[in-house]
């Protein structure tokens, strides 16, 4: 049984943000300070990704461990009340996340998910540095040098004009 009244529970749930959450702002500040530029909550992409880095063809989702059902995470635990509702809701959220990431991948986007638990103070710096490394790696891989075959003939080294013969003037 819930310890809160229906109105109190409603107020609590309504206060939970979907945008501009603390973990999302941490990631945004880090990336901006590192020189990465992005758009937030792009409306035309599936799933409205939290961050869109067009230059890198990358989207970043900053997911809460509870709402997105982070497997094997100590911060994800189903409530003890209304178990059927919550398990179905989390299951639907996970299915929707997977579907949206598949759609984005089919459109040529790289998808990165940063979990709320990865931004806890003990592991925050490591997570953010890893994120910057991954973005740089994606950028370099997408723009890697492509080799091309150069013909191995001497014909291409010929000048268009006939060879000129120069004579020395003798000194008299």
C-alpha cells in the first residue's frame, strides 16, 4: 500500500522532469567546455534525443536508471506497490528505447547512452572522459583517410611540350 495520498503521489510524479535533468546538464556542461556543440531534444529525430551532435552524426541519450530499466544497476528497483503497472511500464520504455535507437542507426546516426549511475561522483570523470574519447573516435573514423590507386606508369610524368634543348653561349 502506498504511504502517500493520491494527490501527494500525483504531485511527486508531476515534479519529475523529462528535460534539463541534473545528469543531462552535467553532460551538456562537460561537452560544451570541451568544445563540442550540440542541439538539445531535437524534435525531428526518433526519440527526441537529449543531445544531437550533427558534426559527429551522433545522438546522446542521458537515461535515468529507474525510468529506463538499467539492468544490473543498484539504482534500478521496481516499486513494491502496483508491481504489474511498473514492470509493464519499464518494459515498454525499454522496448521503445531499443526501437528508437534502431531507427536512428538506420538513418546513419551513432547512438550513445549515458546512464544516471555513470554520473555519480565516484565515476563521473571517467564516464565523461570516455564520452569525449568516443566522440573523437567517431569523428576520426567517419573522416579517415581513404586511399586511392595511383597509376604506376611513367606516361603520367611526361610534360605536354617537347623537351627543349638549351645551348650555352660561349664567352668571347
